[in-house]
């Protein structure tokens, strides 16, 4: 994680805090797990969302070399909603700029499966309990 005491936004050069969703689950603390949002409130709404969408479109899908699955991406991007933020090491709490890339939805799923980010050992992320006073 970054040097911050909180989880920061995935957009480069943004150190704003992100919120989280409480997801009902019998596997975690008091029946809830925590799913961190990817970007801060500023980058999810209004002008900030336009900046985020523009950043995604400028980067496009990073799988143009075929590093995930050996097949280069040939997806035609017509809308920023087709693009997702991928954490290269599979740790969604690692918001370092070198760990962030933009992928189309298909390549993101392919990267998740080929890099085993979907396995249970990668699902549990340790976190600071002080961040969750209401849990």
C-alpha cells in the first residue's frame, strides 16, 4: 500500500481517500466483507468523471502486446465504460502508479484468470480495523 494511512484513489497523482462497500458475507468479520471502491468521490462524479473517462480513453487497453493469454487485444473502444482499472499484482489496495493499468473488460477478466487474482489467497486483504469504526 502507499505511504498513506488510508486506501487512495487509483487515478495517477490523486491521493484522495476512497470509500468502501460493505458486502454481506458469512466468511468475514460479523458477516460483512469490505470491497474498496476504485476511485475517489471526486473522480466518480461530474467534471472528475470526465477527467477519469478521458484518462482511460487516452490509455486504452494495455493488452495490445498480448501479455495476458498471448493474444493481443483487438477490441474497438467506443465508450470509457468498456475500460476498467487493473491492479497488476492483484492487490486492490496497492494503488502505486506502477501497479495500475487500463484494460478493456475482456482483457481484465483474462488477466484476472491467467494471473490467478481470483483465487481465495488473493481475495483476503489485510486492512487497518481503525478505518472501519462502524464494523
